[in-house]
C-alpha cells in the first residue's frame, strides 16, 4: 500500500477548503492560451521538489510499502511535460519533451535519495489531459523514450500508464489496431515494469462517471490476451472496486458471470 503524491498546479480549485495560496504552474497557464495563476520561480520549483521528497520520506517512515508520484492528467508535473503549458525558456522548459521532463526527473531523483534504493517508486503518466483529451506528448516510440526514460534513469521502478480505454493501441500505425497499448510501449522503450489502466472490466470510460453515468461489466478477454503475451506487468482498477469489493476474488476464481458494473451512487458510499 502506498499514497499517491501530487500537486495540482494550475487546475487547483480555489474555493471551499483549499488553502489560501497562489495558483502556480510552469508558465501561469491552465491550458494553451488560458492564463491562470503565476509562473513558478526556480526557488518555487526547488521547494516543490523538496516537498515531494519529504512526503515520500514521511510515507516510508509511517510504514507504507511504496509511493506513487502523480505525473499525469494535466496536473503540475504533467503541465511541465506539455508544451502547451510549459513555455519556459530556462532549464525546465524547451522545445523537446526530454528537456521538459527535467522537473519530473528532479522530483524522482530527490524522492529516491529520500527513501533509499530498496523502496519502490511508481510514477503515473498519461498522454491525455483533463484540459484536452486529445493531446499527445509523444507521437512516436522515440519521443516516448525521450519522455519516460529520464524518469526511469532517475529512479522510477514502475510506470503507471493511464489510458481512458486500455485496449486502444498507442501507435497503431506501427503495429496495428491490436498493437501495444501505452503501458506496453512504455515497457518496450524503457525496460521498466508497467501498470496498465483504463476501463478495465467496464463498457465505457471514466468520463461517463464524471457525468454521473454508470457502466456495465465488459469482457476481460482482451485484457487476458495482453497479459498473457506479457505486454505489461500489472493492471489497476478503480470504478469496478467501488461497486464490487469482491471483484478481484471473482476474477481469480473465474466467476465472470457474477461481476457487477459501476453504479455512480457508490461514489457516495464508504467501501
């Protein structure tokens, strides 16, 4: 078990219980041409790197088994990856994804130093953003390597590759419509252990949950096929566990007919 460590950056909600603090991001942008908050100084960046490291050290001290750094979905680390929100001209910006990965790599390196060599570090990454579902950070395997390999070299053990639909191929122009998904290509170009996620066991993606819609169970055949060919190492599930706490045991025992779908009402209940 481990906590997920993250900084929301420019998408932070400034109402309700949120602390009275500046909205900060690489370049003061929530999305391309959409100003929000302030651009981080190098001192702000150093403070943030140190805060991630301290949080990871605290997690280890408290007895957790791992930490996951959230670098996906348009939050702060992902805002540094994305050219649309990172327009910096210093060492934390640049025209290439490899240059824009520096901030994330520094966080990982600091976390690794804080927790030691034997403590697993997971990092969640995604092509898509909540600001724009169609955005892609890497249009080719070579660009994906430029993006992710610096993170692995800095100390990431496991890449948690978020897709809205796990069965979609990442580069179909290379290996077809049944080709490797995001986690599969991440494993191929970095050699790291990978986690795949995205609508596992359900007939629609997470955006339906945001709209208050439910989902019905879907076949696991495509997932099993991909796991049997060792495309990726692990899977993550979310919505199905909210409505069916016994989902893993049912899958393990082959009780597929008894699997439940996702009911949005379960979001208001404690599991």
